[in-house]
C-alpha cells in the first residue's frame, strides 16, 4: 500500500469519527463518508460524502460541512500528525444516484430476461 493510500484511509477514518460526533446527530438522514483524495503535497483533500435523504437534506448537509470545515480541520489536526493539515473540500458523492438512474433506464428498456440465446 503506497503512502497516499494510507494517508487517505487515515483521514477517512478520522473524519468518520468526527462526523459521528459533530455532524450526524444534527440530521435525520444517513451520512456516509465514501472517499478521501488528498493531493500529493498534502495541502488539499477532496472529501466525498453520500447522503441518503431528500435533495434538501443533501444540500443542508453540504452547507453544514462547509460552515464547519475549519472546526473539522482543527479537530482532525489534533488527532493526526502530518506535515500539513489538508484544507478539506467537501463534495456530494452521486455514485449511488447515478447507479439508480442507470438501473431505471435499463428497466424501462423492457428486455425480457428469459430469452433463448441459443441459435
């Protein structure tokens, strides 16, 4: 496992704990930290968050994360020792929404599942 993978996993684990303590209790939806991608110089980190809830809840979670970014960074820097504490950039992970949309499109094609494929 290379260094950046270890750093990303370490940040993801620590941010998950911070989310449990500071963020999740404020919302009535499921918030999942899906990935952290840190720049090689450790100055920036993209944090991907998946929110299982309404569109308004997704927006509210993202707004809250952006407002509390400095507090989250400060708490993270107390528990993780790195050369630099990365500036966190929170983004909604829409992978599950995209998968649902594709699944719905495939269902709408009405292709029978029991077709004989033999010549």
